[in-house]
């Protein structure tokens, strides 16, 4: 049987995981914050404006140009105003939490595929503490014994 067939055990457990996430009260709270933000034009436009301004300033700086004090102050003021908007700040926190959840689940599945077993807390800690850019997850002793 193919692992990716709809009726395979792997796909069944994947659906179970998705159902568990979708029914989780913490997930529901995060989703509600995102939906509230998406329904608030003022918060959305403010977020978009700050995001675009930040990108423009970053591009300018990466091009070797100096940012003026007024540009920085204007951006910081808009950013502070955005963070003081509870709908926008709740959205940003929810977004971070959802990204962390997705990353954590992906990491666990990825490590399982790499290791051929469910990763232990030690495996996860070792992979997490290995520095940036995914360099810490390499295993040195890939003897692959049938233990």
C-alpha cells in the first residue's frame, strides 16, 4: 500500500492530527484573533503600511543608503501605534504562535522521516541547539543498524 493513498494509516493519522489541531481551543482562539484582524480594515491597513515601510527602509539600507533620523522616527512611531492597537498586536502574536505550531509539527515529522523513529526530547533539543540554517540536525553516525 502506498503511504500517500487516502486510506493509508499515515494519511489517516495525518487527518487525525489535523482534526486535533482544528478542534483545539487554543488554536481556535488564535484563529479568532486572525479573523478579527482580517475583519478590521483600520488594523489591516495599519499593519500593511508598517510592513511595507519596513521593507522599503530595509531595501534602502541594503542598497548602502543611510536612513535619515526622520525616516526611522516615522517608522518607529507607526510601529508603536500598530503595537498599541490590540487587534493588530493580538494578530501578530497569533501569527507567531501559528507559525511556531506549524514549524514544530513539520520538524517532528521531518525528524521522524530522517531518523526512522519518533524523535526523543533529546533529539529535538540537539536539533534545536545546533545553530542557525538547519546545520545542527545532521547525524554523524548514520550506521543505520536494524536494532
